C-alpha cells in the first residue's frame, strides 16, 4: 500500500510546536501516522521536541512573527513534498487577563497581533496553495473562547481582541477556500495546563484532541466554524 516515499503518509505542519498544546497536537498527529513538521522559532528547541516524539517528525524554522519566514518554510515544503494536508496555526503569545483596555500597553497589543493574527494570516496565505494541492486540506486556527464576542468581558484586551480577529480570519479564509476541499475552522482547546494556561487547567492531551478532531475532519465536515471538543461555540 505504501510507496515508501514522503507521499505515503499525510503531511501536517503545526506552528509553535516545541512545547504546550502544539507539541501535544504534533504528537497525536504522529500517532495517527502523519508526517509532522514542527514549526518553531528556535530550531534547536524544535529538534529536541522532534526527538521527544520520535517517528516521522522533524523541526522546521518558522517564526510566525518574522515577515519572510512563512514564505521560506512554504517554499521548502513545496520543494520537498509538493503539498500540505494539515496546517495548525497554534503559535500565540500574551495572555493578559489582568490588563485593561482602558490602560492599553501598545507594545503588548502590537506583539499579540503580530503573532496571533498576522502570524497565522501569513502562514495561512503562504501555505494555502499547498493545502489546495492536498485536495482535502485542513486548516485549524487555534483560537480561544477568550476571542468569543458572545462571552467577552473585561481583561485580556490584547489576547481577546487578537483571537476575535483570528476568528474573523477563519470565516474569510473558509469562504475564500470554499470548493477547494480545504476546511477551515477555529478551535478553542479549553483551559489547558501549559505555560500559558498555568496550573489547574485540564490535561494537554484533552486540549489537543479537539484540534486533532478539526485536523482530521471528513470531506463533508464543517468549515468556517468555531468549536471546542467538537461542539460549536458562539462567535
Ligand atoms: P504556550 O505558551 O505553552 O506555548 C506557545 C508556543 O508558541 C511555544 O511553542 C512558543 O515557542 C510558540 N510561539 C510563540 N511565538 C511564536 C512565534 N513567533 N513563532 C513560532 N512559535 C511561537 O501556549 P499553549 O500551548 O498553552 O497555547 C497554544 C495555543 O492554544 C495558543 O494559540 C493559545 O492561545 C491557545 N489557547 C491556550 C489555552 C490554554 O489554556 N493554555 C486556552 C485557549 C487557547 P517558544 O518556546 O519559542 O516560546
């Protein structure tokens, strides 16, 4: 059945995959026999992470906040594989719950948008041709209920507005990719015990499972939606 080439397994790229939810998502995809590329801003950390998972997993340089990195990474994937089956936009920064919109810290706000919004946007745009080439690509934007307008309240202004904007991007990308076989969804992993989430959250495996669900949707699966644990969330 397998041809012994890279094309025998599905190919996934997870950004921010050297720790936390990204690393666990990569691990679960590898268990499903995906070849997995760990998009990392520090290649040395990425190589350690890839060894931790083992199997067909390797690190690729991809600082999503750097302007040309996504294009370079996409060119390398194009050259080596000619397609991408799953893209998980996971990298994010600046969960700022105690900050207040009325005391804006523009440095934090700009950095949050550069990574959480423009980063995901750059990566999606650079890899869209390769997702189209897959024939049944899946694009997962790792968002947060913190980006839900329906439940938005005081605090975390940089993070929440960046995730709300990421959700808008999900809607637009889903529409622009409709008919290409590429399904685009926003996923909230829930509150997860990582460096970002802090102690007390649920196990990282549970958070990653909802992302893997969206990464492995059947061809008639949803697109342009917002989910946690496979259940719809209000925008
Ligand atoms: P962590 O802070 O634990 O990990 C973040 C990862 O993103 C790290 O690997 C980090 O790399 C990477 N990263 C940050 N900036 C960049 C960049 N410019 N380029 C490439 N990689 C980058 O976060 P989590 O694992 O908790 O979060 C993963 C996703 O889940 C995020 O999108 C987050 O918003 C979302 N989420 C998390 C929740 C939680 O409770 N944990 C709740 C809701 C959503 P490095 O090691 O180099 O810093």
